[in-house]
C-alpha cells in the first residue's frame, strides 16, 4: 500500500505569500514528504497560474480573484469543488475558511473521507475584538465580510472530522463561538525553524546596509490589517520618540491599512521614524529580525503568532499586547514584556524600558531562544500533525 494522500486547501499560494498560515503549510509539508503524498490546492493570486512543485509537494492553482476580498475566497471554493484531482486524496486539511464548501461536495459524491480544519484564530473572535477598536469606513466594511466568513468557518468546524487549533486560547474560543465538541479539537501550535531564525554575529553590518546605524530599532512583522493594532503602535511611538528621538521603527508587511497608517504617521510628525519595507523576500527576513533591538506586536487578537516565535528564535526580546494566544508564545518578563491590550502608555513604557536597558534585552533574548528551541519547532509540529492525520484516517465519517 502506498503513502496516504493528503490534500491541503488555502486561498493564498503558500510559496508566494509569507503569512503565518502559508509558513505553516510550507514548513510542515516539506517535512511530511517521506510519510505522505501531499498536494496543495490554492488560489490564483500573486501571479500563480500554473502547477508548481516544492520538493515532492505539488501545488495546484484553482481560480480565484486576486484583489477583491472576500470574493477571492468564494471563487476559490467554487473552483476547488470542480477540480477532479482534489477528490483523489485520502484525507483533507483546510485552513480557516479555505475549502469551506468541500465537506458538502464530498457528501454529494458519497465520499466518506476525513476532513481536518485548521483554525489559526477563530474569525468570530477576531470580529468581536475588531468591534472594540476605532475603525474607519474600510474597517467597518471588512468587519461585515468577516462576520459572514465567521459563519462559514463555524459551519465547516461543525462538519469537520477533527479541528486543529494553534493554541489553547483558540481551542477555547472555537468551543465558545462554534458550538463544537471539545473532544474533536486537537491543539497543535505553530513552530519556527531555529536554524534559519537565529542570532547573527554580523547584525551590525546588516544594520548598516539598511541605513540604521546606531539608532534604536523597533520591528513589526505582519499584515497591515485592523487586528494587528498598528494605530496603537503609532500612538505609543509618540512617547518613544520623545524619549529617543532617533528611534527607527521598521514595518515589514503589507495590507489594506498601509495608506491610512502612513497618513496617521505623517499627522503625528513621525515620518522620519517609520520605515515601510513591504513584503520582503523570505531569505531576507531572518536578517531583518537581527537588526531589531526589540520586536513589537500590538495585535488585539492573535491565535498564536508565528512572528513571536521567529523573533524569540532570533534572540530578540518581544513587547506585545497580552491578547489571544500571545501569552502561550511569550513568557511575560522571561522572554518578553506583555501589556494590557489597548494600553498605549504601557506599550510605550515597555518599549522605552527595553531600549534603555541592554542587559535586559540580552537576557530576555537569550531566554526566548532557549524557550522556542525547547517548545516550538516545526519538527515537533509536523510530528503532531502526522498523528492527527492518522487519527482522522482511522475515524469513520
């Protein structure tokens, strides 16, 4: 008997995007190749039109739009259900609402195959947290779509054979919001490649290449979307810059809030302190982490946060809001500092304290690397996911 066939669904091509979902797919699938035959089905975004391969993993495009959210997801699901190759798998894995219509399509064909849904952060929880923040028209419109998608995520969770949550926090919210039995939830955290993300001896050279010199440097990595809480960082930055005028704040990532965020920064008179690097190449990201004195994540909702693991693996101390699954990824006052969500004064104080104390930065950074090495690696995550697939294959639908 051959290796079990695994099909993974995700609207965004994992080899062309660098979000947490996509990184998880790439890192796990390349470690699964000896155990399973893997095919990833994803949308036609970022110019992805023809089938590709990474190692022995086949990546198949299914039509989607590239710009219109959330119609891209709807078109992807519609195209996926018409892709005959997708029905050849033995077990399925869908991330969030990618593939939300597939359990119904399987049922229509009388195919009793296991379907595993990976929920990174329940969308209904994200929706509720977003309602607590001040938003413009685009943010409110995005919330309307998010509530609709949350309903689809809930329906898919109820239909799934097993659900994988990336943190205990996400697991609790799935039970609360989606009315599913705790017994079918498995917690499998994200991981980090500690050989790629590690402290570099030539960090000073990298800083010079970016034109940072000896300036204090804060780093944010993530999508420019409401839940990442970047307006809180802008507000906190006013106090940080008042204390340390030459502080540089690097923003890695892109998203719909890029323009309004730049406008807010300009209005605050902080244009010389913020630098937008956009979506950087995957091989450049470890170097950029090494430029930072402190990593900052002002998210108001996180399922876990792979970037927190990457920063700690790089030996960089973290300052973040104590939101969602963050407290599971960061040990407060041991590997970083956690602040009450929305507390911009507390956020500024924590950042200033670390920028002023090199010894604290080094201690927290060293502790952080040891912590993720012991608890969060992709090898461990892959082993746990393999157990989930095998369990699902042995269950009756």
